[in-house]
């Protein structure tokens, strides 16, 4: 299996269907959460909805670059979640996350392995490999937060 296929598989594991590293994934953790819980703040922690939005923000930004666009995402906007006031709005956010995640995985599979060592947008961002690995590590980090926040919500 080529490098990009392995990376795509690893990416799907954390977002859509895997259990290897954390014994769960974003889809498992988020699919059974009601919108009221998704927007409930515990202390100074981000809400589950904010974390889902945050991860999708970066995935969508990388998808845009993979499709030939400019890098338009900025850290300062990565938590700018519009208000969620219904189950439909929460489900729309989740559906966007699943769609963008699958698009990311497909685009990654179509990428030649040789591109992994190329500069990603600008030398200061490193290579495609570094950014793809970073996306997965970032996702696992926030998956852990979501899992803990879910437990805190159950116990509150």
C-alpha cells in the first residue's frame, strides 16, 4: 500500500470509522450527542460543538488547498462557530464534518506519493507530509477532549 493510501486510512480511522489508536473516532463520539449537550459549556472548556467546528475548519482548509486553492484558513477564526440552536443545525455541522473528512481522504488517495515531500503552500508550513500528519495528530488531541467532555456531561 502506498504512503498516501496509508495516510488516508489513518485519517479515516480518527474521523470516520477507526478504532485502532483511541478505540473510537469522531463519528462514534459525536453521533449520539444532542445539540443541547453539544453546546453546553463546562467551566472554561470549549464545547463539543466548538471542537467539531474547529476540526472541520482545518480539514476544509486543507481540502481547499488540495483542490488547488489558496491557504485561506487562519487560527484566529478556527473557533468562530455560528450559534447552534437546534438539532438540525447540529446535524448540519456534523454532516459537513463527515463530508469534508471523506473529501480529504479521497483527495489524499489521489495524491502521488512524491507530493508528500513537497512544500505545502509556503516553506514555513513544511511539507504536505508534515501537514497531513499534523491534521491527524490535531484530530486525536481534540477527540480526547470530546471524549472527556462527554464523560463530564454525563456526570453533571
